C-alpha cells in the first residue's frame, strides 16, 4: 500500500500511525511487520517503510530507503466548474488519475455546486494520488471566476476547451494543431463546464483567448465528470505528459 504522510521522510524515521491508518493497515489490509509500506509526503519522494506493531490496534512505521525521487508536479491544469458533491468527488479523483497536477475550480454563471468544500476536494486529490502513485500532491487553489482563471493562464498555455457546441472536428488534429512544436509542447490546461453548460458570453470570452482549442467530444452531451475522463485521456494520448 502507499500512504501519504505529512512528516519528513528519511532513513530511520519512526512515524507513529494514527488509529485510522493503523486500523487500515493492520486490520483492513491485514499487513504485518514484514510487509512493506510505501510513503510519500509530496516533498521527499517515495520511501519504503516497515510496520512495527506497538499494540493490537497501533503501530509505527519505520522508514527504510527511498524508492523513487521526488518528481516535479505534473504541469497539466484541469479547470472545472464545481459540480454537486458526489460527482465532484469522482471528477477530482479522475482528473488526478488522468494526469492533472492542478485542479482549478472556476466559478461560472451556471455553476451549481453548493458551497465548494475545498478541504474535501483536496482530500480527494490526495486519496487519488495515493491510489494511482502520483508523488506530488495535486494543487487545488481557491476558486476564481472564469475571467480571472483565463487571465491567470500562462499566455503560451494551450487551453483545451471542452465544448459540446464545437464543430465535431477531428479532435486529434485539433489538438495537434494547437501545438507548434511537438518536441516542446506548451503548458496545457483543460476546461470543462458545469452541468448547466457555459453562458454564451462565457463561451465567447473563452474562444477569444489565443492558444485555445475548442474540442468536441462527440455528438452526445456528456456529464462534466465524463468529459473530464474523456478529454484528459485524449490529451494524454495525443500530447503525452
Ligand atoms: N450545455 C450542456 C447541455 O446542453 O446540457 C450541459 C453541459 S455538459 C453537462 C457539462 C460540460 O461537459 C460542458 O460544459 C462541456 O465542457 C463538457 N461536455 C459535455 N459534452 C461534451 C461534448 N460532446 N464535447 C465536448 N465537451 C462536452
């Protein structure tokens, strides 16, 4: 198993597990002293640790050696209009699994998600990182309104705008066209709208931005969390990480 911990990681460090983590390792996963646990804290890379039970329901982790160096956080930004909680949990996890290093909530006219619970979003991002082996903690900044989110983007950044109204063109060709030099792909951002879609003036604002590719993902209306998986899979396949 791989666990995110807050503590610094180094050879010989002893990390007492909290009750939930001890219960998860000892009783749910039924791991014991000989079983390795991989740890990461988002700063020091990945380390192998051993379980040192200190009781029936408690244990320490003794850090042994580093198994992976700390990579830089993935540059891919996933910009999204918050959704209702259950779908937002799912979308946040899938975006991390599909390579997003930043989950940037964007408030649009038709954003429905009740008050955005950032702590929950960040916890989902960490859980997804644990599950899929990402060592850099995804960045989840505070929500901004759409114009500010667009203005914050690096002007060179290629914005892949998921637009169900875009002419159904060849998405692979559209993506490739957006990248001047495949050997030096630009920073990438993906934008998916709320369940209520973008307002027309928002769509105009997005399309007015240079280095923006409006991408249709086919003739059907996808839920935003479906669009997230579809477009990130396409971006990864065509443009790589
Ligand atoms: N405007 C849609 C409607 O008429 O029902 C609602 C928006 S859709 C549920 C949520 C978001 O997913 C959209 O804003 C868009 O970003 C993305 N999306 C959905 N279907 C898509 C498609 N076929 N192609 C590209 N993006 C799509």
